[in-house]
C-alpha cells in the first residue's frame, strides 16, 4: 500500500480529456485545496486510532492498523485503475489511511521514543517543501528519463517489500536491509530519496493535467496521488528514525 502504480499515473495524464469550458477544468490551486482537505481527514482519523492503541490498549494496534490498511489498499487500487472514482473515494481513503497511520504511529512512539512521530512528521513536510521548491524553481526538472529511473527504482523497492511480506509468513527475514546497521540505514535513505523524487513527479503530473484542461473532478485524483506519496514518505521517515535510535 505504499503508492499507486506510477506508470498508471502517467497514463492518466495522457488519457485525460480536455474540457471545453475552462471554468470546468482542473487547477493547481483546486488540487492543493483538496490535498488540504484530505490531510485534515487523515489527521482526524489518525487521532482517533492513536487514542485507541496507546498505553495499556496497545494490543489493539493490529486491529486498527489492518482495519485501516486493507480498505485503504482496496480503494487505492480502484482509484488507480479508475481515476474517475476519486471524487467519491478520496475522502473514505483518507479516513482509512488515517486509522492505519494513527495506530502504527502509536506503536512506533511506544516502541522507540517520545516525539519520534513529531520528528517524522517534521521531516516529511520539510522534505516535501524542499522538493517542491527545487521543482518549482526548475533546479529539478521532471523528464521522461527521470520518470523511467524513478519508476524502475520504485518497482525494485516494491519487490523487496513484497518479498519481505511473503517471507514473513514463514518466519524468514531479509538480512541487513531492515536492520539498524549501515546497510539498513543506507537502504532507508535510498528509499526516502526515491520517494522524494516521486513527489516532484506528482507535482509535475498535477501541473500537466491542469495545463491540459483535465476535468475539475481530477483534482481529487491529483490530491489522492500526492497524499499516497506523502504517507509513504512519512512511513519511511519513521523507519529511518527507528533504525537510528536502535544504534544508540
């Protein structure tokens, strides 16, 4: 549930139908407004699940995590393959994603140290703002070559995570990359780097869809895509901070 397929996102840009009336077209500002709405929903639902899994109730963490993660994953697949459903499904997705994030954040907070969630959140928005600035000023340009490299890297990361998930059922773990050693920390930094560049691809996608006159309803799809990447970046920040803490 890390991100919707980036190749699918690119196909959405190319297949978007231009509306005849500019007033009915997607805008960057409209998309950012919807991103803000989704973030508020995520925050509210995360606060709810956080309150249910802290302290003595930590045993409820898996219930809230899977209760949010599974429907969020299903909604991700639906919106990735059918972007037109985003206006109806983006908010339910944010609600489920928030339940998952609140629970897993509480687990990290309990397992490692106070304020790990605060630090991960600050790093997530700090990196996001920095990547937006670099993209906006033209220092980072989104090209077909860059998309190809980032998509390939994300595919490799996805395979590693899938292998970890499947092997976990047999009690087998992939050595080093998930540990707190140099290799594990290096792996987390590489993943964070890839996801950070995915943000610029999301920014570029939203801009191109807006310039191409995509329907206004696609603002919800753009907001959903950006939210998915932000959530992935936040989770990777949590993992990195946890690994660094484990080295102390």
